[in-house]
């Protein structure tokens, strides 16, 4: 039991990663896949394949199928892919409760068990999870199990579940015989934004919560950061509820989801943390540009003083010797020097201004 459950009025952990069939949310892809798998088992159709990205709910779907199977259905669930044919029959024998280890012809022993179950009105289903890890040789051996049949029905129902790369393996030339035997092939997809909202609400309801602590915007943020992958939705929500409990917050908003996503490295950093960083950065820029402005003003003052002193000295030396027309020329020269000093001042101010912007955009 999670430490936050009582705080949010839950009777059990709402976002556990364990594939508990009670928490199956029947989104459209999962509902359709489960219905077709149930049909495959009930009607003894033979062979099916289910694929989907990591965390999209394949194992939950298979567990739900096992839970919903009636008393006349015997299921064998192989979740750890075998590496050899001997290990394959060992796994099947262990799951079905029969001894195939050491048998001279394990396929014949399995055939007798399947026929006996059929005569008693039962159905045998073999489920292989993580099927993308099975070799071509083992997949061919599994295909041969579907050859065990009567004149009217298949005695072994086989379900293979794997990640998307398993689709490419099935489409290979080596497995064309297996591909032709498939009566059902389905690919699970991630949840849509509305389905993510309903998924969160459904799991909280199953856990006994009277209300959802997640705001609608928080649910939108969960979908955005998880991509609608149920396992990531669970991880985000579980951590957000724990953080909310620690902060004594009964309502979880999108900012808290962003914090959790950043902690889980699903995003680089929450937006508001970035904004604070920029505010701190601008404070540093103000100090830097103030220093730069003072530096440029000092240069301008020194240059202007030197030019003024040179001009005054020239006037004192040359003025007694000049005629009236020469004085007019000197006045023109003074105007030119005045304009030059004004230009120098503007240039210094421009440099200060440009320096400020160059420092700001380095952040």
C-alpha cells in the first residue's frame, strides 16, 4: 500500500505497475483486442498475434483474458521466452501440469493431453509473451502445435504477444507459413488525450477514491509527457500523488506534473523553473552591462578631454597670427570638432546599448 492512499481516500494503490486485471481500462483498442481474443478461445480458432509498444498494456490484456476465461479453459502463460526447443517444451509442460521433460517425443505427449482436454469439453490456450525474443526455429515449432487438431477444430489455441519489431519478424519470408495461419492480428496503440483522462479517472475509481485529485489541465500534461503510454501514465500519476501528499496538496495541477516529469527526465525542466532562471540571468546582465557602460563612458571622457586640450592649445598658439578670414576658417574647424565629439558620444552610447543586448541574448 502506498503511503499516500489514505490521504487521497484510496483503498488500494491506484497506479501500481503490476498488471492487475481489476484495473483494466477498456479503451477502444484494448476492448476490441480482448473481444477478439475471447472469440479465438471460445471458438477454438487457433492462432493470434498481438503487438504493441513497451507499456501499452499487452501483459494487462493477457492477464485479463486469463481471468475472464471460464473453468473449462486451461491456460499456460510463458512470460520468459525459452531459448531452445527443449526449454520450450519444458515451459509448456510446467504451465499445463504435464511432464514433457525427458520424453522421447514431447509433441506426442502434448498431443494426447490436448485430445484428452477436448474430450472432456475443455480448451487449452498457450500464451507466449515477449515473443519478439523467440527465434525463427522456436516460432516454427510453436506453429506446429497448431497442427494438432481434429477434423473440425484446433486443439491448441496459441497467442503470441510482442513489441512492434515482432511484426517485422512475422512478415519475413522464413515465417510465411506461420503468417498464413494467423486468424487474428492486432496492434495496440497509445491512449488519446480524452482516453488518458478517462483512464486516470477509472483507475482512481477502482482504487476507491471518491474524487480525482488531478485537474483537467494536469491530465492533459500527463498525456503530453507520457505520450498516452499507460505505463508512463501510471508512473507520472503515482509520483505526482506522492509529491502532493508530501506537500499537503489534495489537488494536483499541471505544474506539479511538470515537476515530476522533469524528475523522471521525461522533459528537460519545468517551464516556470526556466523562467526563474531567466530572471536571475537578467539580474546578472544588469550588473555586467552597468560595468561595461561605465567602461565606455570613461574612454569617451578621456578622449574628449584630450581633444579639447589639443584644440585649446592650438587656439592659444595660432590665434594671434590669424586674419579675420582665418578666424572664420577656425570657427568652421571648431564646428567640425564639435560634431566629431557629438558623434563620439553617440558611438559610446551605442556601444553600451549593443553590449547590453549582446549579453542578454547569451542567456
